[in-house]
């Protein structure tokens, strides 16, 4: 029974993996071994790691994901800020309508906010300003930040009108 080093467990697979020919007879005992007793690695064997093409593909996928997610994030932040201003308006509107029902007109404005209701809400983004029409028949809340403006007007019939940017007072 011939027993060469490559016919043992996995020897044939080792040769295929290294690209050695499968024909041509047996090898001498000890041939192809390093001085330390281990099997020498073929210089053509691929080392572990990623190629530049694989890294480029990964970077391209990441760039596409960032390109899609950043505008979506900006849109969601803008919607959240608008929702904050609307929530503030809902609270102020309730107070204004309660004041109107009790006194028959809307409160006057002093230092940019209505007298007789809670103080102006604090916000890290919006600056809120109060406006009452002459005659006290409507009240307008203006939420402003740089070039962006949102405003709501509550009239003496309880109707609300919402406007944006240039249409605001």
C-alpha cells in the first residue's frame, strides 16, 4: 500500500486548492515541506483580506445610502419643527378662545405677547410673536425663524386661518 503525504486526509484537496497538477505520479517523501515541518505556501496563493474593487463597491453603497438618507433626515426634522409650532398654536388658540368667550374680545399685546394669558412659549427654533387686530376681533400668532414664517389667525367666529412666509404679517 503506497502512502505518500498527499494521499492522506485532505491531501488531494490541498493540491487542487494550490493549483498543483493532479497527474504525474507521487512525490518524494518530504518534498514541498518547509524546514519547520509545515507545508510551504504557494507564492500564488491569495492572501486573506479585501480587494480594492470590493472596498470600492462597499464605499459606493455607503455613499448611495447617505445620499438618500440625508435629505430624508432634513425633511423629517423640518416636519418636526412645523409640528412643534402647530402644537404651540393649539395651546395658545385654546387660551385665546377662552379669553374671548370670557371677555368678548381678544387680549391686547404688550412686549410682543398677549396680556391676560400664559407667557410666550420657549423654543430653541421658533420665535413667537402675537398680533391682535384693531377692534379685537382676531388674534394672530406668528412663528418665525430666519426666512421661514408660519402664522395662524383666530377670528371672533372661532375660525382659524393658516398662512406661510410672505402672507404672514
